[in-house]
C-alpha cells in the first residue's frame, strides 16, 4: 500500500476474516472491505465493484478446515474444481486459486510487479559476511531446499555444519527457528535457507523474509534466500538491522 501511494497507483484491500490484522486495514483506510474465506462470490463482486483489474495475493493464510468454510455458490464451485487438491500440497491449491477468476478483467499478478524492489538481489545484503562454514551450509542447504520444494513440502531449511536441523512445513519460519535452536549441537551457528519451489507459480507465495530478529535472538549466523525468486520486505531496513544484530543476509543463485 505504501508503494502504491508513492507511485500514485490506486489500490483496494480485500481483508480476509481471521487472517488480516486490524493495523493493515487501518493503513488502507476506507479503501478496504472484509470477506470470509469461503465467500468467493462476494469477494469477486467486491473487487469488480471497486474496479480492481489486478489481484496481488499477500500475507499468510492458514489452510481452513472444510467444516468452517461455509462456501457461497462460487466457493462451492471452486471446491468442486479443487477436489483432492484442497487437502494435498499448497502448490496445487495455489495454482488452482490463480486459475479460478477467469473471465472479465481480473488477473493475478506477483507482488514484485507492484513493488519493484521486493525481489532479493544476488550477493550480500548488509555488511556481515558468511564465513566458510556458513557458505558450505548455504550451498548444501540450497540443494535440500530445492529438493523439499519439489515435493511441495516447504520452502525453508535450517542447516548447521551441513546437517539438516529441520525443514519448514505448516508451522512457519519462526516456529522452525525456535525448534531448531534446541536441536543444535553448538550454542550458536546455523543458517536458514529459503528457495522457491521448482514448480511454483511466481505469482503466489514466493519465499519471503523481513528483519532477521528471531534468527539473531536464537544465535543463528544468518539467512540465505534465492536471488530473483524471493521477496525481502523493507530491504534497506533488513540490511541495517542485520548489521546491528550481527547476522548476514545473502541472496544466492540456484543452478538448474
């Protein structure tokens, strides 16, 4: 929203019940509306009524239980189209959601098309440099992250001395960091590596990082993300805080 205002680009926020926080809607001001997750028809009608032509999927939404959805007519059609995809991998589910709003002028676009500086660059972000042990962990962890991504398990992995401490699944990155800190053979060290799933649509759910406060809190050395295929929210602040916290942030390239 900040980027849209800065560029003079009109926007409208469609906030999901039990997923969007009040601070986000307050930032949007009057340019927002609430909708429950199962009300697909209402969501599409609301977007059309406000002249929305491009849809950006942003933020974390927990997969809802079927019993709590209460879908409207369009929601029921979507569930019928999804079939078993609703209960399997996230990638298939997200691809189906992207394909669903056919017809009319609405199309799904990636967040980096709206905020141009979101994509992670290759190389160091900040001034803290990974040592040789961390570099080896990044190289090893990148291969592991791509492998689990190909299985649609997750996007992140924590590696310490080329030993996998844990992979990111449904619990989220913060929970992964906390869990792996207790498994580390040393008090400090280890790297969080995030990479895009090989088969993933770039318009949905790219690996995303912000300030590495939690990593520093639990004594990890830093984070490495796939350059050009991951998002960094507030890169200048991320770089400044990484230097202050003594952790590295780096973008790496994946060799196909």
